[in-house]
């Protein structure tokens, strides 16, 4: 998608109408695609946490095990129409379903806009690098949101997610580096990804090492081994700068979100705050605006 008007086209009335229509169409297509990815992510999050296969059996109610009909399995829409309950046993379904679907839909649109995918450009330019970069970004968001969903529910981050995540990160960065996708032009947001396999490995070591330091110093009271692997995953994709920025954004977001409760005395400092979802939020914010944030900060304070 290309949200800046291409040169000269807006001079012709027809082109403007055509252009807006195409953009809206592209956004809808990408959003629906994201909803489906979100739906699959939900399946992964519930089944991996219970040690089940993510492929078999087909979609079924977690409570009564009745298979879910295709029509009752439409992202967001089915949840709204069934008022958040199973059609058969009426058990309440987790609000995680529509929330994660909507988040993935919106993230897919943002990725499309950021990378500059354009249905028309796909026709004229080799789209390989852009599509690859969009895929890498999507895989990053997938792991990050999956971690947030599982950590929010269970307080654990299974190794079967974080370790493949780190491997995928390093693999994808190597592929991007070979193809040169991270440097594609006509994009809205600078590429957040590590620019070479070396930067990715450094990211794993420093991102993971940072949390290892915290775990070591706090003797495991503040964080656990899962957090070390989350840090390494962020570093594998984003390099160590943006991985550390993710932690900073997470801390600021945590302070802002929990300060009102602390002040009103509803939470004590001992209230357990699950850091995983906050870290995921920090990583997603860093991937979309981290480089701009760092540039802005450097200009502000260092001229
Ligand atoms: Zn049921």
C-alpha cells in the first residue's frame, strides 16, 4: 500500500477517485487477512498452553468439545452474533478471541502501510523484498502477540514459542540481509529490523543478557527465564537498540497504566504485574516508531 499520492496522479479527477477506492479496498483485504491470522493465533495460544496439537482436531468448544461450524467461526463477527457464548453449551467464550483478532487485523494494516505495499505497485515492480519484509514483520508481531496472550492467561512463556521465535528471527534477518529487503524505498516508516545476521546475534546476546542481569541481580524475584528468552527474541528481530527500547517503552507504559491504581491504594507494590504483555506492547511500539523515537531523542538532547 502506498498512502502518499503518487506524483501527478491527483491532477486528474478520475485518478483520485480510483486511488481512494483502491486504498480502501486494500486496507479491507489486508484487515480481513489479519483477522484470520489472529484467529489462528488464538488457536495456537490456547492449544500450546495445554500441550495440544495446533492442527488436529479442528476448531471445537474448549468446554463441551462440540466442533465449531464454519459459520460460527468467523473472526469477530461470530463472537458478536453469539454474544460471546458457545452455541451449544452456552459457556462464556474468552474475550481474548475478538481482541486478538482485532489486534492482528490492525497490525496487518499498519505493516502494509509502513512497508508501502501497493496493489498497483505489485504489478509493475518486483514485490519480493517488500512482501518478504511484510512477512518478517508479521511473523514478529505473531510471536509477540502470542507471547502476550499466553503470558496474560497463564503467567508463563513456553519455550515452544520463544525458542522457535528466536530461530525464525535470526533466519528471517539473514534472508532480508541477503535480498536487501530492509532497504526498500517508498516506505512510511524506517525498517526496524537488524540490518545483518551479526546485528541479530548481538541483539540475542544483549537483549537476553539484559534480562539475565535482572534475573541474576534480583535472584529471580522480579523476572524469570521466560523473560530472558523474550529479550533474546526481540533482539533477534530488532537488534539490541530497539530491543532495549522495547523494555523502556514497556516500563513507561506499565507506570502510566498502574500508577492510578497504586495512588488509589487498590494495588500495593507487591501486586503481581505480568510484564509479558507490557513487553509485547513495548516491542510493537518500538518496531513501528522506535527509530523515529531514537532520532527525535538524539536531536532533542544532543543536537
Ligand atoms: Zn461449548
